[in-house]
C-alpha cells in the first residue's frame, strides 16, 4: 500500500508540473489577435509560391511560416474560379458565381468583412497593384452584379469609410470619363478624405487617405514600379495601427495573375518577389506588434504554372504554363501570429471569412 501511495503521489506531481509547463503555451495559442493583415497573391498557386525558393537570392519570407493549409477555390457556378467569386467568398463568406462583386447567386448585396467591422470602430485599409476597382479589392467594399462595372464599383469608395486606400483607378474617378459625370474626387473630400494622385505621400495624415497613382493598374515591376507595394503597406500599417481597437488590412499582389495570364515567366516572378518582399514588411510589423495575425493566400491559380525540368536536366528549372486562364488547383494559405492554429488544414474559400470574423467578434 505504501508503494502504491508513492506511485500515485509521483503521478500527481508529474501531472502538476506538466500542466504548469503547458498552461502558458495553451494560453498563448488561444489568445485572439487584435489586427489582421490579409495578403492575397492574385493567381498565386503552390508552384508560384515555390518559385520564390528558386528565383530569389535569399530565403523567401514564405519560409517564416509554420502554419500552412490549402484552400479549395471553385465558385458556386464553376469548377474553375475567378478573382471576383473568390474574393467575394473571402470578404463575405458567400459562395457565388464568377464575376460577382459582393453579391450572392441572386445578385443581392452581402455585407463584407470591412462593412461589418467599421461599426466596431476597427480601422480598415486596402492596398493593391491593380486598380482599386478591380475584382479582388472591389469585393471587399462594393456590390455589383458584374466585375466589369468599374464606374459603379468606384462610386462605392467615397462613402466606404475605409481609412487607407492605395492603388490605381483614376480612369474610373475622373468626372470627364464617367458616364454620370459625378465628381468622385469632390465626394471623397466631402467624406473626409485626403486624395493623392501624383505619388505615394511621405507620411500619413489625420484624415482618411485615398491614393490613386495610375489610370488603371499600376506599372509592372519590369517597367519600374519599384517598392510601391511594400512602401504603401508600411504606410497603411503606420496609419491603421494607431487605432487601439485594431485593424484589418487587405494587400493584393495583383499582377502575379497578369503574368500568369500572359504566360510570361519574368513578369510573374518579378511580381511574386515583390509580393514576397511585402509579406516581409507585414511579418516584421507583426514581430513588433504581438497582437497581429498575418494571413497569406491566393484567390486562385493562374496559368497552370509548373516548375519543370529543362530538357530532363534535374538541376535546371524551366517554368512552363498549361493555360492562359485559371486552373482549379487548390491554393496555399499561410498564417502566423495569435490564432494561427485555426487556419491550417484544407477548407473551402468561404470558410476564411468566418475564421476572420470570429477574431473580430
């Protein structure tokens, strides 16, 4: 009996020590983040992300993630998804048709994550290398039956209450180019925005900021765009992080997709590496702001991009394409920060919305 008592006492002591060691870790894992940075590499499948390991001179920022999953990308009406349906799934949690911007299968508007959290006094931002009216960014603030309704989509921006906006799109804002002749620049000013159309400002302001630096999409990296995406992301984080209630920032590397559509390896890879650099900006920010969750994913894969051998040479890679359109392959999702454990696994694109909304509730 005495030996049995010692064994039981030993088990209790070991259990207590194990609990004390594991409790802080469990507490950390269950802690909710206050901020979310969602980075979307448009058209970036697993092969595209893998290319960063072979075409970047240093270790890519993808290597800094430990929680990784896969997202199923099909639209409600098609096996192969487009940016509009996918971004609407991410922004609203609704499975919808290709071409839909913030609407369901009946073309009825569905509240976006940005529209839901602004009343919670959470700051919001959108940064993209495309026009801000293009499908991916548009799905986070607008509602349109067709992604091609750029002028209608643009009209949502002045009253969107988004704190920081940066990308292209002056073509859809200029009253001389609009069918309705609306002066959207004036509407921005009337709604408390400071608008910039010449260059990325050197600093943030107290007002909401709307920055449009191209008629449509921004220049390619190959054309000298430079560090617009990482710098605009830094600026957005500087502005949004001033809100003690938290923020949501969506950053899109839009032209990875365009390089895929063109079957242009140099175009795709230079855009991918620019996106990877921007991921580094987000991760560095989160390293100093522990309440920040970083999520990196894609809306779909473009080009059927593959890292092939060059004529059977296993030590030389020759990127190839199988299509000028999209593919149905699953896309990777990477997460880092408090709550990251909720983003691993395999799930439908609509699930990402609820996972993010659970953080802000």
